[in-house]
C-alpha cells in the first residue's frame, strides 16, 4: 500500500508492505529487503517519491483488517478518508499480489 505521508502532496508516500516471507525477518532486515527489491525493480525517477518504507507482519491486526475490508485483485484500489483498525488513512493506493 502506498500511504500518503502528507495528503496535500501528490507524490510523497509511505510504502507499507506485508508478506509472509518477511514475517521471520527482523524489522530492519525486512525493510532492507524491500528497499533492495525497489531499487532493483523500479526506475530511479520513482525513488524520491517514497519517503518511508514500513514492513508489517502478515498477522498484524491492521494487515488482517485491510485484507478483510479491501480487495485490490485486478487493479489498484484508491482509498480516501477511511479508518482501518483504529488507523486514519487520509489517502492511499492499495496493491495486492496473488498468493504464491
């Protein structure tokens, strides 16, 4: 999920990632793995728009509620002004990959 760091800025996001493959890694290691994947797969022009990377365990209550409430199976899902598991989301883009 791309979560707006500042809803007034168009291209400044917190990338929030959750995957079972990261659950056993420490927070620092998981963030490092995601950052490495981003730098390997995304054009350099995109990098400045990601201000933060957050990795959550797949059993985190926020992740569970997001998975239950929102499905982005075939395309990106744009959210505005919603509350999930007590977290205010002013603006976000939800992306969901198929289960491996």
